[in-house]
């Protein structure tokens, strides 16, 4: 009998081809160990609340009232909720057509899209059009919608930074396109060299691939770098010359841990450059409620803004969004609150600032503790986490460790991370899951574990690494930088 449609051997090959390392072998083994009763520190996903980060009070109050609107009619509501949260809940309910239980327009609630546009305008100093902003179930859904629209087949390529966030490789595989890698320079604090881009594009074209889009992740995941304004200009110019649509993944824009390179959006740099490029270059920028001091990953709220995208294309993207009817409505309200938080003078303002500052300042300290911790370990080199939520140290493995990994049938960094997991309960993602240069090994960990647990985690890592390096000590040296 021929296989049925959902038998494994007859599945869509694109589905089977897609890899997703963040929930890969390491994660599965960690889950098994957890079931066996071992304490596991999950540092594999940038999921702040799962690692103990408390939700901000004000947005939860507002959404709680929107979810339970009968509370608004309760005479005691003012005892439990501050007046500004009550007013905000009424405001957002008035933007819906039937509360949180009703579908919204497939592009999101017009009132929230307007708030997003106002936020972008304040942030960048240039107008933003709500008609060109679509709300999505997290940034991932938006990225997938746009990649699906761009990729016509195997011959279409998308430039993706390597090391990269596996959403991109997985989605490009799923839509049947070709990933065109460009390497970030580890020795330049993971900077982006436009010459590497040129080389990658030339190689892809030589293979017959039409390169159509370029992804930047700023601040970077897994690499934690912030792109400078000069670098962004070069990238924009390059995309315009080569006729590439630029996908600006800016989900970590609130997560900045140094003052030298503040976050600058690709849209602002593009507008600063003026015409003709500001009127020509096609740009789609993504943001989310999952990151920053919000960390509301489970709510699944995001948006994308389209710049210089022709109206007929905007309509096609609307049509595709309509197939899923509506993005999550509660998440849209989180997005509205994120882009329009309490203002000075509001009752909840001081608390909101205290909570959000507390989170970012602690993350800034944690970024430092982790980088310094890794750099104090034998055969480990780590760039400072300028932004985002990750540390991405290079592990210089002795040849004996690489040979032992081969004998065990494992990629060397997977071997190292599995040993780390078994010895300490720290669950990381091997660098090979993000792509890396040949013969170079990394791991990725989030900087999210609680600050007070950080010294112990780093001590336990150091102890493991010392023992590992001792065990595989080799007069031939170690893997290259
Ligand atoms: C670079 C990058 N883009 C997008 C996402 C997805 O975010 P969301 O939760 O909004 O789908 C993540 C999540 O970790 C990310 O790291």
C-alpha cells in the first residue's frame, strides 16, 4: 500500500528539512533529566518569565480588567485596581468590537496600530503610517508571513547572519527557499563586514540563486552585538544597490547593556539618509512584547512595519494575514501598553519605572557577570553582551575532545554541552545550532537566570570546564580562534 499523507516518508520534505536547535537534542535530554528529578537550569530559550522574571504590574492589571470586564462594574474595583489601569482597560475595550473574545481585523486593532505608529514616530523622529503596521502573534509570525511572501522557490535566497537565530533557517527551509549565510566577525565583537556580504552574494549568484532579501538581527541573537549607525548605513546602501528587501529584526531594542552603542532602528537610519534611498529601499521591521523588560513571551504579541512596500503588496500580505482571521487580541493590548506605557504624573508611573528599570539594570549586571565569568575560564573566550539576552562564548576544544566526540557520534560542541548538562544541570544550546565557521565551537546561554543565582551558576560552569579541559588536555593545542 502506498504511504498515507501523514506517514513520515510521505511528508512535505520542506517540513523534514527544517531544523530547530533551540528545542533540539540538548533540550530533549534536559527535559528527560528533569523528569528524573534533576534540577535543570534552562538557559536555552530567551524566556524571561520561565526563569523567574516577574511581570510588570500595570499591564497585567489592565489586561486582567479587559479579560474580566464585569470587574469594571464592581463598586469595589477601585480598591483593587488603580484608576489609571481602570481607565486604560476601558480605553482598550473601547478599541475592540466586542472585547477580548472577538476577532479583530486581521491586521490588528486600528487603535493599537495607531499607538504603535505614534511610538515609532517618537522613537525615530519620522512619521509612521498605521496602515503599514500589522500586529502579529509574536514577531515570529510576522517574519514567517514576510518570508513566505518573498520566497518563490528554491532559487530564491535570503541573506542571514551566521551565527543566526534558527527561526530564519527553519522558516526559509519550510518555505522552500535557500539560506545565504553571511558571517559575523567574532574578533570584531561580532560586527558585520559588508565585504563578507558581497562575497556571500557572489557565491550564491554563482550557484544560480537570486538573492532577494537580507536579515539583520539588531541587537544580535545569539551574538549580542549592537549595530553602529555607520554599519547600518552601509547595510542599507548595500541592500539598495543589490535590490534586496531588508528585514530588520529589532525585537531586542530595549535590551541594551552599554552606553556607547544605543539602539538605532534601521528605519531611522534610512530616513536620516534622505532621498532617493529613503524612498526606495524596501524595509520591514519587527518588534515584540516577548523581550525587553516586558518578557511576555507567552502572550504572543508582535508587529511589523513596512516601509516603501507597494500598496498592492501590502494588500496581498493583508489577504494572507486574513487566512488566520485575527492576531491574539489580549496580546495586541500588551503591545498597545508597551508602546504607550504610563507617563509622568500617572498614578502607576513610579511603580512602572521602578519595575522596568530594575529588570534592565539587573540584566546589565548579569551580562557583565556572565562575560567576565566565561573569560575567566580556561580555553573560553567571550565577547561582551552589548544587547539582547545571550552570551555566546567560544570554547577552544582540544583535539582529544574532538576525537572523543567523533567516537560518541556527536558534533564536538554538542558533546561538550551534553557533558555540561549532565554534570551541572545547565541546559545550553551548542553553537552548531546557530551555524558557525568550520572548526570553531561555541555555546549559547541566556543571561536570564536570577542575578543571585548567577555566581553559583558560573562557579559550577567553571568547575565543569576545568575538569573537562583537564580530562582532554592535549599537547597539540586546541581548536582555532
Ligand atoms: C532574534 C529573534 N527574533 C524573533 C524572536 C521571536 O520572538 P516572538 O516571541 O515575538 O515570536 C526571537 C525570540 O527569541 C528572537 O530571538
